[in-house]
């Protein structure tokens, strides 16, 4: 197999950034779930690589703390987002509402919401999420950090190759 020369950035744009742009252009936010799922796994790759590059464990606790820092939210918001949105969408295609017989805060998507925030509605916790703002923040975090794409030994960054016929 012969590799086709493309930079990590070019591949990131080809596989992720450009398709995400197209999903964002869908009417009425219809691409929101797919955008959020892709942004969640791209964020996880980023955070794991960043933590490891800093000599830290990329465990759940550290990942959630990194999410709080990267999105300028409190740790409760980051923990709830991780448990409800990240775990739900990446494991079952929908935010989780009950884990270990415990109800989790309801959630909603709205263009007026911040990227993520655990807020209160009628005195009850409610997770506010704006998928496209979340996606844009994740893409912003990758800017200037594309070297981290190669930092994951378990899931090495792929290349495009020609297979001889």
C-alpha cells in the first residue's frame, strides 16, 4: 500500500470538519444529534491526548474536569453532560435519563443555550445544550493542537492509501 500524502489537518478537515459544516447547514437543526455525537468523540480524543501529554491519567474523573476547564463550566455541569449526553449518545444514540435506578436531569437543545450548562427550570436541574456551539468549541480546541491526533496509541490516526490492484 502506498500512502497518499495528506497532513493530519487535511485529513481532519476531510473526515470531520467539512462534514460537520454540512450537517450544521441542515434546516431546523436537524443535524444536531449527529453533530453532537461526532463532537463528543472528537472531544474525547482531544482530552485524552491532552491529559496524557501532560503526564496525567485519562480517566473519567480527569476527563470531566478537563471538560469543565475547556468549556468554562462548573464541574457539576461537566459531569452531568458527560453522564447524560456523552454516555447516552455515544452508547445508545440518545441522551441517557436513568442510570443505576437513578433519574438523571432532563435535557434540551436550543439555539439560545450555551454549549452546555446544568441550569434550573422550575427549581429542578435541567441540562441545556447547543450542539453546534459545542461542536465549534471542540473544533476550536483542535486548532493548533493537531499534533495530538498522533498521540493516541490505542487508536492511531489513519492515512489514506492506494491499494495495489
